C-alpha cells in the first residue's frame, strides 16, 4: 500500500473513530506535532529577522553579483 493510500485510510478512520481512540492516537504523536510546529515557528522568525539583517542582505547582494558575473562569463 502506498503512503498516500495509508494517509487516506488514516484520515477516513480518524473522521469516524470514537473520541477515545482519536485521543489515544493524538497522545502517541502529540510531542512530535508540537515539536514540528515550534520548529516551523522558529524558522519563520529566523527568516523574518534575516529579511532585515544588513549583513545577511549584503551577503545576498554579493552572491547575486557573483552569479551575475558567472552568467556573463565566456568560455
């Protein structure tokens, strides 16, 4: 069975399962879900900080300049 099929079966099951079974399943994966969400939030905060960080922006400008130079090189 493919992962997509397994996901679909799990979705269908959770939609109709008894509340106590849904709670039991959630309890088994709760830490992972919470951890994944906090990592995602942390990454978004770093990206927002980078967007206004002068050193990061200067690095991006330098990298863009390097790529522009390579694009116009002749062999």
